[in-house]
């Protein structure tokens, strides 16, 4: 009975194993970096309260895009879009989610976002404290295309 020899050399098998292992490590690193939603410009204290900026800092969005902030439950706030404070009755506030949003429109304080850079400031506070007690401001800007 004849023994079968592999058509691949030991050297080839080692190199192929190293390449496959390296590819797996790079894939893992790429995948985990996609899930990093932390905004590097938020202070450590603010990043514990702010879950997301809508749209993200430096994003490119259309003129009728919604703007807002996603906070941890127990926080609320108001939005200032390009220097104009949005009245409470124009905000969509979902306290169960900590979500505060505004969508520009023809009958709104801000009818459309300006072309180019737009900036939003969220004035936020802990619900148990109320507005005016230890308020924080979270500013960010994005591009309208």
C-alpha cells in the first residue's frame, strides 16, 4: 500500500495558515471599529449622557433632515438650530427613549436647513433637576448638501 504525499509543501501550509490568521485578526479589528459610536469631542461626562447626535458630527445630509439628540433615559433638553431656539411644540420628545428631534418644514420656526454648514446646540438637563439647574450644552455641526 502506497502512502500518499500532499501536493503542498510544509512551507506553503505554514504561510497559508499565517495569512488566514492575519486576515481573521484584521477582519475582527475592522468589525469592532465599526461599532464605535463614541464622539471623541464629547467630554467624558457628556459621553455618559449622550447616546447619539442626529445627524452625527460632520455628516452630510439633505435640507429636510431631522436633527436631534439621543440621551440616556432620565435626561431631557431643547434644541437650538443655527442660533434659533426651537419651541417645545415643534420638538418631538420621547422621554421613554431620551430622544429629542426636530424636522424642518414650511410651518416651522426653521423651514429648511441652510446649504453648507449647520450647527445645533442641545441644552440638556437631568429630569429630576429640571431646566436651569446644572444645564449642559452639547454643540455640533454638520453639512447640508
